[in-house]
C-alpha cells in the first residue's frame, strides 16, 4: 500500500529504499512497533492517536475550506483526499 501510494506521487520504490530515514522517524517507528508487540490494542491506539488526530484535523480543515465560496481548496482531484 505504501509503495503504490508513493508511486502515485512519482516516488519509486528504489527512491524509498535509497532514502535515509531520519532519526525521529526511526525512533517513532521503533516506539510504535514496541507498543504494538508488548501492549494491547488500547496501548497501540494511544500511541497512534497523535498522528491519527493530526491527519483528522487536516482533513476537517480541507473540507471546511473547500466549502467556502471561491476557495482555492478543492476536494475533487485533491491529492490528499485519499
């Protein structure tokens, strides 16, 4: 899923594999894996909440902006809609 989504932005798997991961991304990924393997479903939900809520807020903002007359934000063909 990740690779096909990146391909829609013309980011090829070779570029993904050759791009160095930042320390913050590595740490967050390790944290999520640790919580997911050692905790229960609630632990994992809490660990993911910051990202999920952030994406939700962006989606709500895009939708509210798109509803305004003459807004530059459009939902149709918006690359972030998916």
